[in-house]
């Protein structure tokens, strides 16, 4: 999106450099990514970056309001009543599509937000490798607020592990070996020295939880870096999992409630030029032009269940309209010039909120490129210059 830098990158690109990139990534993480890594980063101009961050600040005002918890209480499912909710969400991520408005101007549009972690470890390696293998101008940075790689790793250690020994903190997932984001779990292990544990392997003793570490030792858990999307666990699997309703002596990062509170559930309450109009399906009091909207389950992840071309029959078939939204379509602009055709883009900003900070701040990011109908692997099969990547932002100074 910064024309000169895009042209320079494309001119210097070779398949050999891309293969070297992937080989080095595999060496760093000791695994092959479960999703496609794009050939290129994004280059984001100052104006677009400022628009994204201003939109995030507008949403943060909403989240920081004293009434937020009461307003979002209905979002938490009755079967997820885990004790120990934190006062604030340590992690919030915001997804923006790069779009074109009616004035033919490029602008961001918020697609969704999550009170939930993202691929924090992998992005450290992507930043490092793009800088190593390609000539990324020093005027661009993937980090915000004067952070760099070393400071970011130390920050993650402080946020996730705190004052405990690393062995007492785990990354908790459901069947992590089968998750597409396994590469990130391994990256986090490399960087923070915490082990990844399947929720089915938790060992309860009294009001404490334990896990069996890599050396076979039963180890006390004090902190959980939570990567579980509970909707991914079916009823049969829940029978193999301990009850989390007990008040264990555990600190969650983030507590599971924040996944529900900060989600697409918030979108109908927000009014901003860079946030598409959104309605709860069960609150509709007037007919809408369905061809102008996307139908989404509130608590889906990675685009699961989204209907782009909505028919009235799709709505009539829904038995739980309180868990669905209609979100105004946005016009993704194929803005990234590649040798095999232009690509659409999304950018996710990583915000973090420490207890002694008055507000969360942006620190890092990820990006995704697509040439399909939606962003996501299943919409981009057999395409190149698509997939997961990172964005480099033009300096605000």
C-alpha cells in the first residue's frame, strides 16, 4: 500500500528467498506451519495506521466504561461459569479489513475483536525473518510504542508468567497437536519456556491443578495462558474434561469470560465510521436488505459458520437468533499488488493491558492476505501470495 516500497519488494523477490524464509522458520519452530505463510508482508501508510488505532481507542472507551461488564453479562454462556474473572482483559485484538469507501478512498473497517490471545510468538519470528531475508526500510516497523523484539519478549514473560517460575505457567489448549496454530505454541515454548498442555490432561487435587511436564514430573499450575476456544469442544469430549466450575487457585490470562465479553457481541453497541453497522438477529425490528449484510455466529472463530450471501431461509433456520448478528458488508479492496494478481488484506492489532496501565496499548500485529471470497485457508486453496504474514507500519513521526 506504500507504492514505492511495494515495487521494491516485488522486484527483489525470488522463489529462492521465499523457500529460504520457510526453511528458517521451520528451523526456528521445529515444525511446518499448519497454514500458508504469505510471500510478502504488508506495508501500511501512516494515515491508515492512525485510522486503525483511533478506531481501537474508540472501542477501548466502550470497554473501559464502568457499565461494560453489566452490559456484556448476557454474552457469557451458562455452561462457562468459571470462577476468578479478572478485573480487566490483559489481551484484546482488533481485526481490520482494508477497504474502499464510496469516495473511492482506502480505509480500515473493523471486522471483529477478541478478548483472546493470538499468534504472539510466531509473529516475532516473521518480523525477524522478513528483516533478515529482505530489505525492509528502517522507516517501517511491525512494533508499536517503541517496543522491539527483546522488549516484547520480556513483556510477554511478565504478562503471562509474572513472578512465578516458568514451570508453573502453562499454555492451555484443546488437543494442541491437532491445531493449525501449533507453530505458535512451539514458538511460545521457545521464547518463554512454558509448556503446552491439553485441557484433557489437567490433574485436579483439592483446589489446585497439576500437569505432567515433559520430564514426567507432576507439576503445580499457578497461571494459565488460555488458548482454548470452548466452542471447539463437542459434548462427547466435555465428558473427558475436569469441571472448571470449581474455584481453583489459578490465574487466567485471559480469563475465559473475556472471550465472550469482547467479541462480535459488542459490535451492535458501537457507532463509528470505521465500524460496520451491526444488529443482533433477535433484536431486528425492521426489515434489512439482506444482500448488504453478512450473517455471523457471534462466538465462532476463524470465519466458521459465516454466511456471505444471506437468504431469508438462512435466518428462518436459526434456532438461537440471540447468538447471531447481521453485519453490514464491507468492500475489501484488492490493494496488494503481487506477481499473480492483487490480494485483499486484513490486519490484526495486538493490544495489551497491564494492571498498572490506565489503558491498553498496541504492541504488535499480524496480517493476512487473500484472493478468495473471504480471508482464510479454505477460500485460498491453490493460490500464492496469500496466507498469514505481518504488517510493517510507516512511522508516525
